[in-house]
C-alpha cells in the first residue's frame, strides 16, 4: 500500500472569517497544552511565523494557563538576529512579552555558530510535541521546506533521524531573502496533532492541488499531509478579515 493511501485524511474546519479562525486555533492550542500537562506535567508547542497565526497567538498568550509548564519552539526560522523584523523568534517573543505566556520557556530554532545553525536544544525536547502549527505558501512550502531546495529530499524523509536542518530556498523569496533552519518532516509529524492554517481561496486551491497525486519535492506540504503519524486539521477561512 502506498504511503499516501495509508495516510490519515486531514479534517477540514471552515470558519466564517480569519478572526473566527484565530479564536478556534487559540482554543485548540490551549486544549493541547491542557492535555499535555494532564498527561505528563508539561506541554510543548511548535509554532510558525507569519501574519496568519499572529492573531491566534495574541489570543492564546493572554489566556490564564499554567505557562510555567509550557515550552514553545518554532517549526522554522530565518537565519537572522532575533531583533530583525524577519525573525520568527522575535515575532513570537514580542507577542508574548508582558502576557501570561511570558512565563513559558522558549527554545529558539536558529542558533548561529551551532552545526547547521540549528539549536541542539530543540533535538533534546520531549516528543511527541503536543501540537505543531503550520502555514503553507502558494508554492506548496510549509515550515521552511521549500520546493526543490538543496537537501530537501533528506528533510522530507519520513524515517529521517534529523530534527532540524539548514535549507536555503532557490530562488530566495523577494520578501524574505534569507537562508533558513527548519524542522524536518519527520520531526513535524512526531506530534499529537498538526494544525495547518489557510486563509483565502487562493490557499485553498493550493491545498487541493497538494492533496492530489504528485511529487512531495514539488509541493513539500504533501509530506505533512501524507504522513501517517499525526492527525492533521486544516483550519480554513475564505475571508481574510
């Protein structure tokens, strides 16, 4: 049986607006935190950068949760200082500053000077992650798993042992022309649940294309949609406001 045939079919949850989607995602992440703490006394979330998840983080970080038992890390980041506007670490930390979530532990993915620029502390985090939140580009990338990037095949290996790798999109995106560090497909799938956020009809069209037959290296989000370990929920809102 093929890998795709054995995959867990994603659940698609539709919302009337991006605001309603953000409310639902924040509640879902809070639920993942609660389940993790109830089961093991701690919880770990893998978050993504970008404009789409930001409002959900804003809602989540204001919640009265046992944040001291929570670890936050990233699905990917640009190889830039945290004070750069392009830094996902900087975005997450700015949103949680002066909120209850400031008590959480944050483990950055990018560590200049480390092997491959990946922070070895991320590989030491307990697994499975409680929840992984991802976005998707119009080219079918997710995290920083970009189509046909050098080293992508190894990063998409469902049985790969690496947690984090360095990848450089080719060509570099005009809006973020930086090399990246990213969790591998195997690491992303080592989770209690995966949440894929899509806003706008254009993203839905890309998602439908990704669900069809085709090469995962051409649309790396397929590796997440086809993996057999973690259930995937697609949070979709057609309206961007």
